[in-house]
């Protein structure tokens, strides 16, 4: 299952003529097949060894969106890159569909290192990772135990386990928490009796032309990206099976973030991002070397696809320095 397949699926961005893209498959340690796009600098000399970067998608996104943009631009700059779909989502394997698992999503980063590090043109001592949105937490957590990841950058990071366990900005009360667990427990019985888990997609199958007026500010921002022409992709419907929350509630991400040192961490946040507190708090907990990089005027979703705002020069210099 660790081979290369023809690329047949469209992306939300135009692929540069400075790179080549190969659609690949490989298995993680749970036996789930991970689908990814490997971006190579055009004219890559396969007799030489290059630094590589594995890139995880925004939470609920697919490799044909923001992760692919990061992979493409960094491949233009000389890196071998791999943008992958998390297990149970996108083109990756796993049943039932749209399950979310912190353990397996963290493993998908290490499985991606397995694959990229065994390419003959990759220097396995020079592999880094980038996590966008929720994948930021997964990338950091993977690096805690996977020392093959030599440097980690995140952009618009979300700590999904913190949000699920404590609520938005840690605002959930004890009564609300208990009621949530009661609801999720009841849902498990419903899922068992039905024979499949409840999945309520956040976004429609086809792109829309406007943001629904009833949405709160954060939901409206995600709608703008995922549900409109800007970033819409039919495999990125948003949301996960309802009972997936239980795994995150019981699995704190980045619990040992300080142990990543002396390998470096770079947290990139938008100045106007609603999610910036996740990165700011993770930065405080992390050990040196670390850096918090603020993009002026950027919102959370702007670091998914706004190439004029994403600090690619910073990412290039960061990985060039630490993947020597």
C-alpha cells in the first residue's frame, strides 16, 4: 500500500509549474492507509538528498486545500513536502468515515515521516513538520515522542482537546461538562442501535455564495473558507462523528511540549485570529528554542490560503536553519 498513484483530484489552488505532484499512499501503524500529495521541486536531482516537511491539514480540511498550498510553496523553495489527509477523512482510509481521533491523527504525522524518510532523495536526518489549525496540536504532540521530527511549525493552531474538554476559552462550567458527557453517552447507544455513528457535516456539499446571517462570528469565518468558493472542497464537509469528542476530552494534546527541546518550535498566529490564545499559551509552556510570530492583520483562516499573508520567508528560513 506504500506506492504512488495518478493524481486525479482537483485542488482549491493552481499548482505551480515549478513543482511536480505525486499522489501517494502509505499505511500508519494502525493499518489505515493514508493518502497524501508529495510535492517535489521541478527538476529534482534524485541522486542527491533533500530536507523534507510533512504537513497536516486544518481540522476537517483536506490536502487539496491549505496544506497543499504550504506544500507547494515550500517545494518551490527546495524542500520535499508531503500534504496528507488524516485517517477516516479525505482520500485516506478508515471506517466509519469522518471519525476524529487524537491518537490516530498524531500517528498520521509519524506515518508520514515513515514514508518521506524512506524516499531515496530525502535526508531522513532533516525532516520537519507543519500543522495547520487542529493539525498544529497533532504535529507538536507527535514531535514529543518522535525525535525524527527535527523542527515543528504551526499556523493558526487549535488545541482541540482543550476546546472539547474545557470549552471555548475554558468557559465551560462543571454542570455544562457533565451534561455534555451525558449527551455523548446517550449518543453512543443511539449509534450502536443504528449501526453507524451520527455525523452532522458543518458545510454543504456545494459551494455557497453568502454566509448565513444567523451564524456567530467564528462559525461565519469558517463558513467563508469551507463553504464558499474560496476554499470549498467536496471532501471537506467539516465536523466529525458526534462521539469523536469523547476521545479528545480524554486525551490532552501537547501535555509534554517542553520535552521537544532542544528541537525548535515556531508558532505562527494572525494578529486578529480568534484562536491566537492556543498558540500563545503553548508558546509559554514550551522550552527554548521557540518563537511566536504574529502576522499583522491576519485572521485565523487567512493563514490557510492567503499567500500574501502566510510568512513563507519565515518558514523557509526556520526550516533552512534547523534542517541543516
